[in-house]
C-alpha cells in the first residue's frame, strides 16, 4: 500500500493518505487571526475542506474529529460554526475537550492568553472574547 503526503514540511505533512484514508494535521486559522472562536472555526473548517478536496475526499466522509478548546466556555460558539458546516446525516464521531496550547508563545493576537483548538485545524491565543480553534485527527475515506 502506498502513502501519499500533501504539503510536506520539515516536521509534519498537512495531510497523509494511506489505504484510502486521509489523515489531517492541525490547521491554523490564518484568515481569522485575532477574531472570535466562531470565525476561527469557520476559517479552520474551510482549510479542512480544501485539504480534503485535494486528497480526493470531502467532509461527508469524515470518520472522526477531536476538538480542543483552550476555554470550554467557547463550546457553544464553536458548535454553532461546526453545526452550520457539517453535512446533515454525515456527522462524524467527535469529542471536544479543553486543553492547553502546545506553543502559545508562537502567537501574538490579543495579549491575554488562552486558546481554543479543534482536532483538525488551527492555533490562536485568546482573551475572554477571542479564542483559538484547532482541528486535528480528521480521518476521512
């Protein structure tokens, strides 16, 4: 079985395809930097859409996702963006947890810290109003 890697970097690939399964790395909310969790989530989910399309798949085929939030208080805001994005009848298995950011010093958004992550895309610092979303562990066929 072959392994195909997309957007290969020195530390990781943005997507890896093996045996018709696509694995995505965490995606950064580039366009929504410094914005609210909902906007960051939309940005991240758009990045996921692009990577899945490049890999020959789409969001209707996602098997599982893990969402990491720096502040679980942003859960409803993240969910609103997620619910608008995920196709009805094709919701993946999903878990959401509050977690610390691996490298918070790499971001210079609002000066106050904390973050939200989705397990398929994006890092950002957050104040009480802003958040970061990271989605990783997206597996699609």
